[in-house]
């Protein structure tokens, strides 16, 4: 059985008021995904952030989890959705890359196994969205 760590995050101050319910919902989704794949959950990391755009270096719980992955304590990180990394695709990709550098996989309840191809599609969609938004605002 593959050993996994669940990573969940409440992303904004507005969500902080209902953080307990939101966090428990995310944890439950990840546990269900882990069970479906016959993974062994060895830990749950609960990260409470100020903003989805918060720098990776400021995310203590995330960085501790990455360090534990580097030590081989688990083989994959299970997340509810890529949005727990960040709503900013560059930050989400940075986090994905940091986890992959440890040798661990990233598995999303929403998207399945996250890979380079998926991250490239997200980056392309983000660029397209920015271009579309910019053109949409022009009269």
C-alpha cells in the first residue's frame, strides 16, 4: 500500500470563519479518495493561510510537509483540488514542482494524478484567461 499525506488548506480570511467545516470537508474528500486507491494515510496537514496568493516561503505547514516528503515519510500527497495550492497558477505550479522534486506524487480528488501535462494545460489556460480578460476590457 502506498503511504500518503493529505494536504488541505483554507485559502482566504473570508473562509476563516467557517474554516473548521471547510477543512473537515476537504479532509473527508481526501480520505475517501485515499480509500478508493487503497492508500494508507500516514498524516493530515491542515494549512490555514491568509491568502491563496501567499508566498510559498511563508507557508510553514506546507514547507514542513515538503521536508517530510523529502525524508521519504510518504510517497504521495493527496489534495482535494489543485486550488488548495493556490488560485495563482504560477504559485500552484511552484508548489507542485517542490513536491515532485522530493519524489512524491500529487493526487487530486478532483483531477486524479497530477502530472506535468496537466500543469502545462493549466498554465496555458491561465495565459489564455489573462489575454481574454485584457481584450474583453478594451472598447
